[in-house]
C-alpha cells in the first residue's frame, strides 16, 4: 500500500537567479536575467545584484565589472534608486 507523505513536506519553487555572474579574466560580467519583465528591478534582483557586487569588490583579482541584461531591454530607469533604498542593504564603500 502506498502511503502519501506529501503533507509532511514543504515544496518550494526553484527560483532562477535574476543576476547571472561570469568571470572573464579580470572582469566580472553581471547579467540581469528577467527578460520577460524587460529586466526591471524587484527586491530579489536588487539583493542578488548587491551580493554579486560585494563578491566582486572583495575579490582582488577583479579589476572591472560589466553589467548587461538578457533579452531586448537592459534595465528600467530608476535602477539606482531601487538599488539603494533604505530598506535594501547598501553597497560597501
């Protein structure tokens, strides 16, 4: 007899990263990955981008950061306002 244990587990959807990271020599390329939303920022993307920027800043081998986007559009106009709002962690100085 098959026992159904599905009520005992929490199934969470697997989220695709909204920021892709690729290191090419001394350059880290960060690709905004929400083409279906024209790469507009949301809280998840903002936090992921901040984390990737912090990793790059702490890596002494990285000399430059290139930010690009997938699909037709790069990013919405208010990128920096959304990136640095008080409710979101600030970038390292």
